[in-house]
């Protein structure tokens, strides 16, 4: 029982970490795109 709980908690933590990385990566790409647009206009 304890082993299953540890495996479930670890899996959930990895899923949350992967989601956070994708979100930060997407935000970085959006900021880069916005800065490129501003630079092109100047």
C-alpha cells in the first residue's frame, strides 16, 4: 500500500513539473515573439 502511494505521488509530481516546464517555455516563446515584433517596428 505504501509503495503504491509513493509511486502515485512521484508520478503526480513529475506530471506537475512537466506541465510547469511547458508553461514557462511557452511564455518565453511569447515574450520573444513580442520583443521581435517591437524591434521590427523600431
